[in-house]
């Protein structure tokens, strides 16, 4: 009997926690314009719901603000990789591999998303900082630098680099799903995948 009561309390507490967590998420989406007051998705909410990506709200906000390089495959891949990477600190970056165009886009995106990131954190949600290192790494790979050189630039193990590339490609695949709303970005994402998924990163993606 005691075990049944304990199980009942556990289930009730879990339900209450999930209910509160759901409402917290729902209220945040209402506040930021992705869900209507009646609980229905707004126009932005409908396309944002298609993003099964790392840090979906931040990426969605980037598209809503129009700050991503939607016409440049290498730059788009580079920027998306910054949302994928989970490193805690910034690596030393060789200026040879950091063109002004990449730095400009990175600063533009991070500046534009800063208010939304702060809002997320203030409401108890995680908003990981974006680092330039993965963007520089993926840009070097997308623009044809040799694998050995890219590994040197990345300063991470080859396996970790391959995983970064594949996860970035997977995120780009979901951006392709936004074709109805962001046709240029969707087509650019398709091209981005072709630039980064190549030997020795052997992986089959339906592009």
C-alpha cells in the first residue's frame, strides 16, 4: 500500500512539473510571437515548428530577423555550425582562415540575437553562446581547404570534426524544409550540404 502511495505521489509530482514546464514554454512562445493567445501557432510559429535543429528558437529568430547569409552556401554552413558546436571556450583563430565576410556575418548574427538570447536566459531557458571557431572551421572546409589543414584549424580530433560537419549538415537539411517560407535559404542550404559532406566525411544525405 505504501509503495502504491509513493508511486502515486511520484506520478502526481511528475505531472505537475511537466504541466508547469509546458506552460512556461507556451507562455514564452506567446510572448515572442510564435503562438497566439488561443494556443494556435502564428505564421512564424508554423514554419519555426519545422526546425528540428540545435537551438531551434535562436535559429528561428535569426531567420525572422533576416540576419543569416541566405544566398552564400559556405557562409550559411559556417553560421549554422556555430549553433551546433557545444564547446565551452573559443579556440585560437588563425587570421588566414577568417575572411572579413565571415567575421562580418558572425558579428551581425550574434549582435542581432543577443536581446533574444538574454530574454531566453531570463525566462530560465538555455541559450548557448555562439563561437567563431566552428564557423571558421566549417568555412575553411566548405571553401575547399584540404582535410589535414581543416583539422589543424579546428584544433579538435578528426572524429569530432566529422561529427560537427554531419550535425551541421543535418541542421541544414531542416532548413531545406523551410522552402515555402524561405526559398532562397532552403536552396542555399541544399548547396551548403554538398560543400561540406564530402570525403573523407562519408555520409549519405538525401539532398
